[in-house]
DNA sequence: CCAAAAGTGTTAAAGCTACACCCATGG
DNA sequence: CCATGGGTGTAGCTTTAACACTTTTGG
């Protein structure tokens, strides 16, 4: 006779912070796994859909409505004591639009994906999988819109791609492919911001998932 | 105050039956959704992992140990009355190795994917997603090993691909790509089976998931 | 010898990768 | 006029798609 299972939604929230791909983690100030960092999440009680639970978690932590939210997978057996499943999601947000909760209990913070500490539960694995998915989808979808503001320069977009993929992309080829793929369009605007030629600003034609 | 949620694993079991991609469905002989066909599944009680629960369902229905089993996604809200989540998996099996349960309660049967009836719950959507995943993975992995016996001819493999993708593939290009990718190798054997030249038999180098 | 499936190469088009120089601006 | 990032084209290579004839066997 086992107790009824608990169901939780957890969210890997990605953003580009200081040019580096980062995830939002909360610091656990109570057992279990006290003192470790972990993914934010919420227990699910059936009063809403799982996706809504994930979206609510995202909004609570970032203040921002998620631009991109996708289910990853479901894991069981995190807690050996009681039956529990966690449904993992990942989200992409514009770091500039985020207002983190300021709290002493479970304070959240951005952590660079390239140098994560050991996390509570199996959360390191979840983040690795999320990263693999984002990298793959970057190649054949427009999901990068989730990480950028309404208007941006091609340089910003280029750097976003490089941060996520973790490798340099040829600048000319990147522009060519991206413009040819017709996911972004130039607005008339230019951004002047230094002692150099101003950059044209672009926007995504669709701010919703599109496959190429 | 909501009751505790129930968790179930459901499995989309694919096989090639009479040259057509098919799924195994059970006929519901009791409410809810009595009289409709549905995906087989099992309630999860926490005594095993979700994947084990899916594998057990697969074995119970087919007698065969699943060669390929992968998690798809998790859906909530199937039952408006009580909170429930279903974790969907898909499996690939060799139809020849299957021994269906013969039962009067919830009898199972193969149904061609190309012409499915309306199914219980949201199961039509689950199957569509599973199909999309299998099609995508066929292109860049060796998962077809799950659908074929130990030894097979290139024609059989070719037809398997065509059944799943639902479109013809050039025979010469197919052979070239497949042999170049080094996922299969010729055994010395030939199969004589008619008034024509015998076909060489092949086998998969690895009968476990490999990315190309 | 006939019917049936097995086996095998080439060519054209498209896409990808690598690579270097001029332009517009602010100071 | 100088430093800084913005913007652009081409050539070689690899990959993909289209396509038809010869071989081996059983009856």
C-alpha cells in the first residue's frame, strides 16, 4: 500500500545574462536538500493544467510572462521515500524584462549554464536535457524570439546564438541564412550607440513558434 | 480541496503489420468511454519507475520485450472530474515477435495508423505526436531496429521506412545512404524466396539507440 | 526463355563553409 | 584621421535528388 503520488511542475528558465546563457535557480533554505540550488517549481493540484502550473511558476519567479514555454519530459523517483513525479518544462525569457523576486526565503538568482554547481535532486540532468533541446531547436525554429526584446540588432541575435550553441558562428553566413529564412525583418530604425556605423534593427515576423 | 492526483503510463505501440504502420489499441468494455478504442496503459503507484510501468504495459500487451521505448510527453486534464496525468510513451516492436493477449475484456488489436477511428480521451492526438516523433527520428537515428527482426533484407528495411514516412524513397539513394551511415552490415546469408535473385540479409550493428 | 526482385553509378542542383575588405559613425 | 563595429560576395566542397539497365533465380 503506497501513498498517493505527488505531481509537480518544474521549469528551466533560460535567459542571456551579460552575454552568457543562464538559468534561474532558487536557493533551498529548508530540507530536503537544504543549502543546494534547485529549479523553481510548483506542486500540481489538478485545479489547472500542467502547462498553466508551469506558466504560473515562471511568472512568479520572473514577473515576466513567458514568451516560450515547452514541456521537456517527466521524471519519477526523485524522492525515494514517497512516490512523486516532476514534469519538467523549459522557458526562454528576455533578461531585461525580468524582475526577480526579492526574498530571503528561497531567493532566486541567475547562474551561467557553463558553470553550474551541483544541484538538488536530479536537476543537473534536467538542465542538460533542456539545453540540448534548445540547441537543437535553434537550428530549425525561430524560438530565439523568446530571449530577445521586440527590436534587436543582428549582432545581438548572433551573440545569442553563439551563447546557446557555445561555439562561434561565421558572421556573414549567419546573416545570410537568417535573412534568407524570413523569420526576421528589418524595421527602418537604426541604433546609434558608439563611435561606429549604426546597426539596423530587426524584429521577428512571428513571436510564436515557427518551424522552418 | 482537490483529491490526490492519479498518474498513469500509456504506451503507443507501433509495428509494421501487413506492410502498414499500425498501433496496438484496446477496446474499452467498461466506462468511461465504453465502446471506444484506446491506448493501453497502467496506473502508476510509485513502486517502480514510470519507464518500468510503461515497459510492463508493453510486455503485458505484446508478450514481447520492447526493443525501443521512449517517453513522449505528459498530458493532464483527461478526466474533468478528477485530477489525473498520463505520461505517454511510444514503443517499436517487431510484429512477428508479438503474441497478443486473447481476452474478452479489453481485447487488443492492431489498427492502421492511416485510418484510425475516434479514440477515447485525447488518444488521437497522442498518436499523432508519437508518429511525428518516430518520423523525425527515423532520419537521424537507427530506431528502425525496433521494428525489424534480427536479420532482414534491405527491401524490408526500405519498405519499413516508406510505411512510416508515408512516401516513396528512391531505392538506390536509400541503399547508398544507409550503407554509408554504417548502421547496418551484411551477414553472409542470402534469402531465396521466389523466382528471382536472392537478397542479401543485413543486421543492425547496434540494437540500441544510436544518433548519426 | 520469361517474370520478378536484386543490385549498381553518374550527373546536376542546392546548400554549406571558409574567407577579407569597405562603410559609417563619434570622438 | 583613427578606432570601432556594420555590412557585403564568391569559390570550392559536400550533400542531395533524379534517373535505367544488368544480374540472378525459379518455374
